[in-house]
């Protein structure tokens, strides 16, 4: 069996790299305003609701109504705000990376 041609292997490697770059771009979710707003709103609303539900359950369990409901609602609100801030940072970083990739 003969040795593989190094030039053909380099050419094949560059073709594979190009295909992988296209696949990565294809897998990224679209960056439209409606999708971003829906995602942020869902994260902001869901966390306090879940926190309040957990608080209600704990209040029922320990008969401390409404103390734990209020505490868990506030913790859920803080968690929701932190999630929105983290998501906004990730989206900004992704947009900046996309902008620098387009300049190159």
C-alpha cells in the first residue's frame, strides 16, 4: 500500500474545517428580537412563580403562612433577575464574537 499524499490530506483537512464551521453556524439559534424578548421574559417571570409555589408548599408543611411564601418569592425574583443578566451578557458576547468574525 502506498503512502498517502500529504498535499491531498491538507486539502481534505481544509475542506473538513470549512464544513465544520458551516455546521457550527447552522446550529446557533437565530438572533431575532422576538425570540430574545420571549426568552428573557420567560426567565424573569418563571423564577418568582416557582419560588412562590415552593414557598406555599413549605408554608403548608410548616404552618408558617405567609412568611416562607414571601421569602421564596423574593429569592425567586432575585434568581430571575440574575438569570436575565447572565443571559444578556451571553447574548452580548455572542454578538460581539459574531461581529468580529464578520470583520475578518
